[in-house]
C-alpha cells in the first residue's frame, strides 16, 4: 500500500508529517512511501534525505496522493486540497474539527476517512500517539525562550562586584503540558516561578518543579477536578476571588505565560487590559492561546504588541517555530497510530473500528461526519452555514486542548485507576528535572504543547 506525505500549505506551518527517520519505519512495515517534493524543507529536511530513507519523490500533492490508501499531514487539507484524495483514503492530521467548517464537509464529501489527532483519548496505550502533549511540550519551552529574548533583563540571580542582579519573577497561567514545561524552562534559566491552575492536582506538579502555586484554595477549589482530570466550571464567586488574587500577583511579575485553551470555544480571558496596565514597564506577556482569541485582552495574532510599556507576544503556532524537533515528535506519534491500524503479517490495513482509539479519533467516514462531539457542527453545515463549536466540551476547560472522547462509566473508572497508579512515576520524573505529566488532565496546553508529568500535550485549559 502507498502512503503519501504531503507538504503543508497553510501560512506559518513549517512542520512536516514524517521525517526521513520515520519514513524508514514505514518502509519496514512494507509500505510504499511517496513524499511530496519540498515537504520537509521548512523543517530543514531535504528531498535527498527522504530518498535515502527509501521514499519516492512526487512533484505535487496530486501525484503523491494518486493511488494512496494512507495520507499524513500536519494540518487538515483545505476544501480544494481534499479534491485530490482518492475515495476511501485514510488521513491522519490535526483536523481542528471544531473550527474546520467547510473543510470538514469537503473531506467527508471526498470520501476521506479522517482521523483527528486532537481527539486521541487519554488512555495509557494512546500516550505514544498523543500529539497535543508532544507539541505542547515544546511550545511551553519556546514561550519562555521568546519571553527571555524580549525581556530587557536577565533571568537568573547574579552576584557581581558591581552589585546584585535580581532574578526575574515569572507567572505561568495553566499547569498543563505547555505550562509545566514553561515552568521547568523558566526555572532552568534561573527565574523565580509562580503558577496557577484551577485543578487541585496541579499544585503538587507545580511545586515538584520548584514553582510557587497561586490559587484561592477553598472548599470549591478542592472539588474543582472531574474524574477524567479536567477542570470543572467554577462559580462566579470563586472566579472573582481568583481574579483578585491573580490581579495582585501580576503586578509583581516580570514575565507572564498564559496557556489556557478550551476545545471548541474561544480561549478564556485571564488577563484584562487593567491588569496589563498594572504591570511594570518592560514586562512581557506570552499568549499561547492567541489563535483562538487569546488569554490576554490586548494580545494580537502574529504581533508583539506594546501596551502600557508591556510587550505582549502573540505568535501563533509556536510548535512550528521549532519545526525540526516538533516534526520528529509529531511524525513518531503518527507512526504509532499507523502501526495500530496496520497488519504487519499481511502487510495491509486492518482497522478495528471498535477500538477505543479509532472510535475516538475518526471524524469523517463513508461520506459523513461521524464523531459524536461534532453533531452540532454537522447540523450547521447541513444548513449551509459555517461549523459552529460543539456544545459538548462546554463546561470543561481543557488545557492541553485535548477533548476526551465519550467513555462509558466503567471506562472512566478504569482511567481514573490508571491515573492513580501512575502518580508515583510522575513524581519521580519531576524530580529528575522533567516536567510532570498532568494526571490524566491536559491542563495548560497550547496547540500547540507541554511536558507530560515526566515529559508533558486542551480549565485544564482554564489554566490552559
């Protein structure tokens, strides 16, 4: 069977869905690999490297897709690109289904079976396919590096003959994958780090990395996490108390990194214009949620806005700013899913449509939009309108941006037990310097990424 690796065409996307190293693995499975010429160029991966790995170069997407039973992309194809797919082709990509609109319908109309990698369930055997965590991990790192580059002072405490340089004060809002990696990176640079999240479990994770946890820890806070690890919607009274605490904290900060995302909904506003005004001149804010409206009221997509003397960094798609590394991780995530769908003995696709991973990620099949979380979007498209955000994620703030698939009660209980068993391992990883992985929760992630308890990839997102 032929597998097509396609070039990304959306502005600002530098990643690629397969690296030469991973192409070798596909060839080892018995797949014929066609790589669109120039697919890896933005990630510093040459056509020659793909050929050396056993791939055949295709002059364009149509040539790569001709006869392909599998296709890999980073971001979903446009409606126009979807026309080049053969009917029945399986597509693995970041579909961004809640905002896909007509693109999603075009995939269904083309007969493409699309797997949305964002919908990967949070179960143990799916961890190696968790693209949100792998991407959020590096996004959290890059957010701090970008902040340090724009901050006009040093991060660590320095004692010199000419006097003392005080350490930077950093606040990370959202202790999910991206947030935890941001905490770990800021600490490595020598900053004093503070962090906030609405999930009680996040406190231990933050403190294990050397951060100071900031939250109103009342009775409501202690009950703020669902069995699945997501943050519950908080009362207006709690939100007011927490906002007041954050407002006072932000006044003292030099750098603030926000990572809160909610699947299918605009990013929650965590930093108001008044809060920005209260910050010290020269301070920096990095908004990882700018693509979905931003966590800061004054952030602007693809700009470094300066307001009241504060720099507000609004880079979209941070993972693409580290394309070589994020491509390698993303490509490995995809390979692990393809391996699940592939019969190594027969060397052919053998998809188990009842498998939890498959059921959770397939969004289009047999000419229809089939995912239960997309019923509202499907209805809107049927009326001829743009797809509207599904209502199901409402009330769950997901930081890593990863919506959990619907699970039966029994499975929920199992997932909970699994998460509990993993806690000790996560603690150990944190002590070794890796960012702790949020226990079964994707708190604080940007689409982009953050470390899983030990490596952690949406409030969970309410912290993102």
